[in-house]
C-alpha cells in the first residue's frame, strides 16, 4: 500500500533510472546574488552563486569566492559584505557582474545601480534589490578553488512593499530568481508552505438543521 505522502504528492513520472557521474557542483536551484563590498566611495559588486544559510542563532551565512576575483581582497581586508537579492528584472545585471571584473569597471556606474547607506556595515546596499543582508566576516575557510567567507548576519533590510497589512513578508512579491546549471529562472508557482505535509485539516463547521 502506498503511503499517504506518496498518494498525495508523488508524480506518476518518477525518475528511476539515474546515470552516475563524477563529482560536480550540480546542486540546484541556487540564488544568484549580487554581493557588494568596499565602501560608499570605492565599491564593487560580484555575482555569487555559492551562498546560503549556515545557522539560525546566531544568524550566519557564507559566500564562497575565488581568491583571484577582484572582490576577494576587498572582502578579506574589510571583513564586510552585503548580500543583495536581485529581482528577476535585474537578470542582465546579475549576469554582467559575473562576467566582468571590478578591476576594469565601476559596476555601479556601468549598470546605473544606486548605492544606499547600510545600517551596520560600510558597504553600500544596492537600492534596486528588494532584500539586502548585511554581513561581517568571522572566519575564512580555504576549500580549494574557493575560500568560504563565514559571516554573521548583522541586519536584513526589506522593501516595505513586500509586507502585507498584517506585517507578514510576502516574499513572492519580490520576484526573486534562481540559478541552475548555467541558466537563470524566474520562480514559479507556490507549491505549499513549511509544515504542509503534517498540517491537520480544518473540520468543516456543522451544517444547521433545517428550520434552525
């Protein structure tokens, strides 16, 4: 007998025949983020795919950066960076910042992006991004091709338009994007929320008897 989960969620088109390949970085989707560093006068933007959350309390994140990248020494020396979450309309800016080096271009000027003062760090926020995360480096972990900058999250700045009238963050209004195997994607339809697999169904209210 199939489990309740199988009956409820699993597609009939199961992926049963898999081909084993050599180790690689095929974990997807990922958030392609714009990481700003430096200060309000001398700043840079680097596109990062290797990022995520490490811990809840204290709130910790990371970015992995190749040492030869222009932003690497800026972040290493300042110990600060901002993760800017871009909306899908910024896809060309995200790609361009990943293809061009800050040693040759002023990326804010080239892309006409707006610098905004942060609340906890010297790096500028990218004002066009609906969510920005201010970070301070606590550890640098050499891993091979990349070094991981482990960081405390000092502040999260969210555009007021993403809040509903009850103060809940409506993240779908940010129109964030995803990155998978060399391609950018707009996020699709909502499939559920955390806990949906164990949530008890609400009982229907009793029907009134006729005449009452």
